[in-house]
């Protein structure tokens, strides 16, 4: 069984070696909360991943933009 990680201090600033802040950018975004692991295609996987990234941006967990 996998450990459940919760709580603790959250590091919300990610920088590269040069000090630039990392930022996700979503384009051609289609919201999708459904994912069938047995029959998923790249398009569905990308939409679900894009939805997750958007949710994390909206909650302030990661930096990014949605276009």
C-alpha cells in the first residue's frame, strides 16, 4: 500500500539553475475529468492532465497560465 502524503510546508516556488521561476502554460485546453486507464488515448490523457494542471494553478499550488 502506498503512503498518503498530507500536510507539511508547501514549496510553491520552483526555480531552475539560473533562478527562473517555472511556469506551466496550457493551450488548446479542453476540460476533462474522466480517464479510463484501459482505453485512454493520447488526446484524452492530455486533456485530463491539462485539467489537473489547471486545477493546481487555480488553487495556487503551481504557477501557470491557461489560454
